[in-house]
């Protein structure tokens, strides 16, 4: 049991029809799976259910086909990748996730076999949490397992309505691992100093998590475009840099609240600036000296050193959001420096967020993090609220 939710190893699976919601929403390129991290992450639960003698029915979405069938979002390439992990098994892909085709595929399963249902989002009922659609998915199903952490913050039919129709339900190994890691950061007796690193595109995306972190962390290090808004709020002129003008008052109030609570907030002291986002030419300047015709696109060397020093002493670290426009290698240095500093930290370290995790994977340092979350939005929502709709739905 984990927070009132049963885990897959506590469920009776032998001979049962098991609907397993997985998150195979993987990046695709030229009709092929471009990154199989999420598929690999679900294999432990799939193999466990197979070995336990279940008839395993996998359900997932892929992309945003907007509620109708669209070959560009077919799970065919995903089925091939799944098959590579199960060389001695045949993986059947149903042509639709509900209806006669799906029924036939499911009823043909023998104990220990696996089928994959076609994209759940080919039906509008998935995203609207439609109970009638969920009822169709639930036909024949005796056990429901959620191992799709990345989607648990969404009230979708396969995440919320479906488990309400099945008595036996629980969390897969991946979901349990994610919740366990994030729970550690929510403990009142968390190892301190607890340092958060926040970056990325917008203050507005992260305001909830920022306010939550102010209640628990000892220090917040801010980078990325988010830092620009804070620097601007402090009166710095940042040229063409990306700034949320309507969030300046909010940024000021966050800085005031941090001061009241005794939370240290570190902002960049220098930035890497350029005249264009695509350029490989740049200079590093103090935040007081950003040229009027330039963009601040990364934190500077001075800032990297200050942040590294603060992270070196941290015993718990949470990181979300790149420190710069890391897609351009000229502006990836700050993100890489932070990734290295966190990887070297002796404490418990967690990184969450789609782009942040991609950046960590690029550095090859992922294995040196305590936990790399497979869910961006979901990890932020869980950290902030301690609850996710998809997890609540597993409590009976
Ligand atoms: P995550 O997906 O990890 O939550 P976000 O989506 O919030 O992160 O932010 C990532 C995006 O922010 C990246 O595309 C990155 O290029 C952009 N970004 C970060 N710093 C800057 C900056 N200084 N100027 C422009 N864009 C930036
Ligand atoms: Mg992102």
C-alpha cells in the first residue's frame, strides 16, 4: 500500500483480464519511436503481470489526434518497440480501442499474453472523461492498473472514469516509484538544506509550484526566461529579453514573501546575451549591462559558480526548468552546469519537467540523479498539491 493505494504486487492477477494504462506517448520521428524511455519504464509492470499469468491489455494515448482516428498517431510503431522488449511474444495491436475489433483481440488472449489497444484519443470520450466510453473500455476487464504517471494529472476516461468501474485496482511499479520519490520531497523532516532550482519559459506556468516551494525550501535558484521577469521586477533593463510584463508585480510579491519566510532567492548576477536566438555569437555581461538590442539567453559563468556553490551544500534538491535556451548549444552551458552540480550533490535529487529531463538526458547524467520523473506537469502538480486525479481514482 502506498498512500491508500494498492500496488501491482498486491493484486491477484492470475488468469484475470487486466487493463493497464501506460504512458506510451513517446516522441516520434519519421514514423518511428525516437525515444523509448517511457516504454522501457513501463516494462517492469508489464512483465510482472505477464509472469503472474494475467491477460494484459495495454491502453495509451499518443499525441493529440483530437478525438478521431488519424493514421499519423497510430500506435503501430509503438507496438514494434514494445515487441522488441518481448521477443518471444506476439504483440497484437487492435485496430480500435473499443468495439468488435478490440473485443476479438482481447478475448483471444491467453494467460500471460499482451495486447495493445489503438490510441485512446481516437475517441473524444477519452479527453472528456466520458463514462460511456469508459464503460466500453471496461468490458471484460477484472483488474485496472495505472502505470501512466505522466497523465495522472489529467481527468481523462482511462485515468479517472475507468477505474471507478473496476473494483480491483492499483498502481504499477513506475507510478509507485514516482509517488514515492516525490513524497520524499514533501516530508516535513526532509534533509536540509533543501534547494530548488527553477527555470524555463514562464513565471505564469510555475507560480503554483513557486508558492508551494516557498513554504518548504531553504533556497531557490532562479534561471531561464523566468529569471528575466524577476530581474526586471528589481529594476534591471534587459533589452529584448523575454519578460512577462504582467507578472512583474507577482515577481515582486514572491520576493517579498521569500524574505518574510527567510527563504534565500538567488537570481543571476550575469547573463549570456546575443542579438538573435539562432546565433552562436554571444557575450557575457553583468545583469546591469544588458545591451538594449540583445536577449538574455543563458545564465553567465559567475552565476553558474554561485549556483554550483549553493547546490554543493544541499541535501535535498528539486529542479524544474532549463537555465537558458538550451536547444541552442551556445546557450546550454548554464543548464549543463546546473545538471553537473546536482549530479555531484551528495543529497537526494529530483528533476521533473519535459524540457528539463530532456536536457539532463542530453548531458548523460540522468543516472546520477536520485529520481528523474517521467512526467512534467504531473510531477509539478503532485509536488504542489500532494494529490493527482489519477491516483485518487485508485483509492476505493
Ligand atoms: P520544463 O518543460 O522542463 O517544465 P519549460 O517548458 O518551462 O521547462 O521551459 C523550457 C523552455 O524554456 C525551453 O524551450 C527553453 O528554451 C526556454 N527558455 C529557457 N530560458 C530561456 C531564455 N532565457 N530565453 C528564452 N527561452 C528560454
Ligand atoms: Mg516544457
